[in-house]
């Protein structure tokens, strides 16, 4: 690589400016504002505000509603990660085989990733709505009482499936790339050693995919924490009751509906800390543990 | 330990024919080296024997048992790969034990076999390491160990030495040969390196464009190559080829380069003017007073010997290998000893015997 040495600092700063400005305006400023806001108590009309230190945080952590949302998030994100990764791995293993039309198959599997969350949610709504949804109606006609607008568990199930469906494509790409980077000869050696396909999968392929899987686990958890707002908002709106209110959804409810900006900001900051922790774990783990 | 019979084996990938009917019988305990240039089908042949590719037609029998349609796992073979193909996430010990565990051997038996193979290969100290912590030579040994512990009927080697540096390659070559003799396991060894082929094989299969051009012992292939391809492939520097025509009566050849050479071993069939290719190894050429003058364009002194490159008056290139240093001259007279001539058909390239 050629190294260019600039004289002075004006030109390099100018060249870096677009990236720095974007980072500052769209990332650092809002994050900073959220942190500052989380330390204030403000009236709903924004006329006055008062510095209250960490009181917003202590109140949030003590709130039963927040704990309920945290529990929902735990269930939701675990289920989304497991479902999205499991499905993606299965599909990737199938697509890795030399089958006719493999490229078309692979391309099709990547499509859902391009669908906007709200659109995806509407799609699932038209499938599972109890009175206008194709599957929803069929279920009710078959005698299964399906109404995710009344049944909290069904609502949770629906947003899990919808959120996972959107993430399968992403996981699929990474798993497929991971599978293709396993040397053919290693699998052949295992075949000659007497391992049948299922055994090869569990003892050779899966361990060799574990770095990819770990990376995806973190990405999926972060996705389930943050990027699923659109799906939840369009499908259940956090309901029925608070059955599908996750932490990110509660941030929205608290800030936009209840106009409790201090509490909402404090919840955002807690989420921020969570994701920073997850990322830190990922970097440390990948540096240390991953050796093939 | 077992015999291997390959009968009428062909392989096509779509319209491309890779193997055109290979017949090969390997006896119990024999080491067969399959040698040929890249793309000649040698690796495909080995992979079909392993069961990693399916044959288009023909059959394979190991120890008299038909295995053509069986999975690799059911053939009771072990293979050493070019890039070793060790399991990266397992220790050396686990790598070696993997196949035995799958076969459900008792723990004590697995431990005994692994220890024995490790001792044989001198890798006892490496058992707890992972492949990435090993050098190329050590990985090679582990790959060998993984094959040995299985005590298979057949060893398959797919160019196992080509990723090693030159010195290590010579050392591992000798080691593989000793080991194979000691264990007495029937082996197929694929290589593109003729030195490896000559030193390792009880017999060689010289492959050319999907055919087995010749199957014979190394010395026989060297002394009586079946065609010009084999003759040019085995031996270093490669055999010289000169074109000529048969003389009336078949007792001699008139070289395009000038001289008429009389065959030492008897007349060849065919009428006068039959096109011939005469082969002569560089080390069999002589310098002699009254020979054909050959202007030199390159002299390679190798210490114990000297390799001379020149062009005959006919324009044909000629290589001469001399024992000891060469006289310092821009042109040297060369002679063709009659006893060292190989006679091939000028059109088909097949060997012509008296």
C-alpha cells in the first residue's frame, strides 16, 4: 500500500469532513442529547426542565412495566435469533449442495432482506389477521381460536416469526459463505473416515461454522433489540395489553405517546449500554477464540 | 491389506471424457504410483477408487469385493490429501481418533492405536496441538497417522508431498516408502513428480490424456518406454527425439540430421522410408571424434555432471549429459551409441521392437 503524507492538517481534515460531519450530526449529537436528556426531568410541553441526576434510571429500573418489557425482549430476541439462525443454517446447508438452479435459489432467499420492516409486517398482517388474513381465517375455520389481537402469546409468536423471517436472508448469506469456505478436502477426509452426512454436519461443519454463528448471534440480538420496532409497531403496536412491548417499543411509547422524555431517554441509554456490551463481547471473543 | 482391481474404468464430466478405460491390477502389499502431467486424469482415477467421484462405467474391486457403488466410508480405505485436510478444530490426537470413534472402537483400543501410530511417526509430542500450530512436515505426518490408525485395506495418496519444501519432500518420500513396506499396505500414490514416482513405486502407471500409457516397474519404464510420451516424461533431462526414416531391409535408420544408424538389436518391420522417431537419453550420448558437429547454445555444469544444449544441423535440439566437465569449445562432435537407441513409430509414437 502506498502511503500518502499530507503537509499540514487542513487538507486531510477537509477530506475527512464529510464522514466526520455525518457521524457527528447523526450519531454523536443524538446520542449525546439522549444521555443529557436522561439526566433531566422535563414537563410534557417542554417549557421547563430540571436536572435530576440518575433518578430517571433508578425509577425505570424499579418500574414493573419496564421489567415486563425487559422480559418480553429476552423472550423475543432469543426466539428471533434461534429461529432466524436455525432456518438460515438449514437453508444454507441445502443451498450449498450442488443442485440445479442453485444460483436462482440463493438469489430468491436473499430477497426478504430488501423488504422494509413495515412492509414485511403488512405482509404478515394480510396472512395472519383473524378476519382478513388468509392463514388467520383458515385457522379459525379449522376450529383453532386464532386472534393475535386478543391473545398475547399468539401476538408474541406472530412478531417473532415476522421479525425472524426478515433476518433469515442476512444469516443465510453469512452461513452460505461460511459453508463454502470449509475446504472440500476436509469433508472428503471425514467421509473416508466413515462419517455419514449427519455426523459430518455435527462434528465437522458446525464446529467450523461456530465463528460465523457467534458473529450472527450478536448481530441477530442487536437486530431483535432495535430494528424490530417497525414490525411490532405495524403488527401489534405492543399489544394486546403490553404483551408484545419490548424495550425499544417502550422507549417509543414513553417518549412519543406519554411524552416522558427523561424516562424514555434513560431507557435508550440503557439499551445503548447493552449493545455496547454485546459488541465488546463479540470483539473480544472473536479475537481470542476463533482460530480456524 | 488387500488387492485392488480396476476394470474398464471410464469417467466423463458431461461431454468431456477424462478417463478412457483404465485397467489396473494391484497385488496385495504393492505400492503403485500413478504419474502424469496435470490434467491427465490421475487424480480423478484416485478419487474414483476412493469413492469421492463416481465412475461412468467400469468396476472397482477391493480384496475381491465389488465396491464401485459403495460410499467412501464403506470401502475401508484411507487417504492422505495434498493439503493434508486435517480437521482444524481438533487436536492431533482427535484428528487421528476421529475415524476410529466413528467405527465405535473401544476407548482403550483407540488410545493404543493412536499411541502406536504416533510413535511410528515421531509425533508423540504433538498430540495435544491443533493443526494450525504445526509445520507443513508435521501436518503431513499427522495426515499419515490418521491413515495408519485406521488399518485400512488400501492407502490412497493424492500428491501428499507437493506442498513440502524440497528437502523435506525427499525425507518424507523415503519415510513413506519405509512405512509402506513395513506395514505392507496396498497403496496407490498419485504424483506429477517423476523422481517421486521412480523412487516410491513397485510399479508405475504413466497416465496420458486419460489413458494408462504404460504400467510397469520403474526400471522397465525407463529402459523400455512404451511410447514417445512415456519416454519423454520419465528421465531427466528428458529423452532426445530425432526424426528419421527406415532404411531398406529395416536394419538401420537414416536420421534427418544426417547419419545412418544401424540397430544393435535387429531389424524393424516396414518398408524403406517408414517414418521413425529415434529416442536417445542425454546420458547415453557420447562425444566422439568424427561425430556430428553440434554447436552449443547452453552449458549447465552440475558438478558431478554437465548438461550440454545444442542444435543439430537439421535444426533439431539435442541435450547431452556428460559425466564430469565438458571440453571448452563452441561446438562438439556427438555420436549415437547404437545400443542406446529407442525406436518409435514416427506417426503413432508407439515403441517398435525388432
